[in-house]
């Protein structure tokens, strides 16, 4: 029997599942583990409906999901290697890095995603959080328990590193 | 710097498509909630919490006055010594004392137990009396014990002493005469 509360929670799941998945994935770098973390997050939210009173629903969910993903990562014995997949870098090189090149779009996407995966977690998570739904630096800081200035610095560093990697990959290809 | 702008746009667009879940994530989340038995249980849980709180409140309302009353009685009773308690118990059960006043030692020990029993019985009837801290709770005299008590009370002194000496001799330590075991002798082989 679906109640109003259940309907409301169902709407929350529909609204935020993908976002929660992205937060979990940014930590775990594995789709299956991330989905487990999403399930755990929503189970926790269902049992403790604090999200209903949260000022910023998205930031609240991000914090819960991030903590669960961190716990999940600690629990799992095998942690993913934080290095770019060489195959993905080859794909990136062969894609010629043209944003308008529709033929190699899939390769390019996979390659850039691999580069994002290769970033250190402390840079990757703020970058991913900043990319979705306009979470600002202050909110990201609240989610991760760090200062707003630190978030900005990390975002800048993450983007800088990505640009460097993209540029060097391009140069290698053209050379 | 047009290249940088392009790279930024590329990063932004790829970040937007980064970490895409498999299709049907929402359905899987809801199905998992249902499978775990959590779905729909929140209302029940809320009702359960209320029921628990109400039950606890009722228990407190009923139990608190009794508890405070008992504490008051115990506090008052602490100033009374054990002898005073037994004496008050004696007053409460005069029939037992009349019969057991002149019992010999065996009967005395039983008497004190019965006194406590009568005190305990009175206490249960009247919860205002001080609580005797004796365990186990003594029982009233059995017909055999009552007969023995009557007998001991009405017997002449000489007979009572004879009975007591018989009882004492029963409790005297056992004496076992020394056993003599002679060494085993092995018969010579070939002789028979």
C-alpha cells in the first residue's frame, strides 16, 4: 500500500538517483560498487528521512552518498588504481581531440572519462560535484567537510591537470 | 586562448556525461527497497514507535507510585534491626510462638525458620510491613514437624535428653576400623 510518504520518497529516488550515483562513482570508480552505494544511500534515507528537513536537498544527499561511498571503499579490499587506462589514452590520441569531430566522439568521451578517473580522489570528487546541478564551492565544501577556498583550489588544480593531460596527449599524437 | 576554451568546453561536456548509471537505476533502487522489506515499513515503524512510547508511559504511570512507595517503606525499615523485624513478625503470628516456645535446639532452628515464614506471609498480606531479607522463603510447619514439636514440648526432661543424645550420636563422626591387606603371594610355577 503506497502512502504519501512512500510516493514522496519514490519521487526523490526518481529525481536524485543519477546524481547520487555520480557522487558514489567519483569515489569508487566502479559502476557496480557505485550502484551498491546508491542502494545503501536510499535505504538509509528511507529509514532516516532527514532529507525532508534539509535546506539543500542535493547537498544533503551528496554528503550521505559520499560518506557511504567512502565506507564502501574502506570495506572493499581492492581499490581501483588511480591511473589512466593506456588504452583510453590511445583512443584519445586517435580521436584527434576535435570537439566537433562526431566520428570519434565515443572514443573521445571514454578517453576523457578515463583521464578524470585518473585524477586523485581529492581532486576528482569536487570536480564531479561541481559539474552537476550547480553545486557551488561552499556547498561542495559542506559535503566534503573542507573549506570553500580549498574546494576552489582543488577545482582549479583538477581542471589544470586535465588540460595538461589532454594537451600532452594531443601533442604526442601529432608528433 | 581559443584552445584553452575548447579544452574547457570539452571537459565540461565530458563531465556532464561522466559516470552515467545503467538504465533503470531508479527502478532497481525502489525494487531493492521493496525486496529488503523496507518499503512501506516507515509508517509501521512510526506507529510502532508511538505504541512503544505509549506503553512505556502507561508502565511509568502505574509503576512509579508503587516504586516510590516501596522505596519509602524500605528507607523507613532500614532503621529497624533484624531482631526488631523478627519480633514484629512474632507479634503478627502468636499461634506459632505459643507452640514452639520451649522446643529444644532442633526445634529452635525450625522455629526461627517458621517465624520468618510467618513474617513473610504477613508481609505479603500487608505490604506496609518491613521486608525481611531471608532467603529462601520459609514454609509453614508440615504435619510431621508439628507432631515432632508437640512431642518435644510435652515429653519429660529425661526423655527429651535421651532423644537428643540419640540425635547427637547420629551426628557423631563415623569410625572405620583399619583394614589389613596382606601382600600378594605368587604361587610357584610348575607346582600343583
